[in-house]
C-alpha cells in the first residue's frame, strides 16, 4: 500500500485489514485536541485469544509500554477504540522524509483499497 498521507482509520475492520495485509508492524497515531499526537506501533499477534478474537501487539511510544489486546477489546482497554469512533486515529505513511510533527491528513474511502 503506497500512501502519501496518513489515512484515517474508520473501523476495527479497517484497522484489522491494514494489519492483516502488512508483514511488519505499522505506525499509527491518535490525534489529540487537533494538534498533539500519541504514537503507537501496532502489529497482529501470532495467536488468537481464548475466544478466537484477533489480538494486537501495541507499543505506546510515549512511555514505551506494551499491550497485547484482543481487537474486540480496544474500546474497553485502550484509547484506540474511542479515537476511531471520534475520527482521530490514523495510519502513518512511514515516509522517512516526513516530519511526524507536520503530517497532512487523508480521509479513507472504500475505493482506496
């Protein structure tokens, strides 16, 4: 997936589809109050949880903490679910030339994939 700008994550399925299509962890961010960003590196875990739900491995870059959460529990045990609901969770394009403090935002549309 070649992107020029961050993509707004619209749903848990959209997040899963991006991670499932990726061989490596991807960088995401929560847009806080329109200007601050909380960076996260996320990948699919190797195993499903005991209920058969997909699990995510999350590195919270702000404090270097790690979480392993079921995709379905992101609304209960993480700010990611709330950020998706509010339209404030984005996939970063990973372009090494970008300054992370000056990213331009891009709306996701079904036809982009």
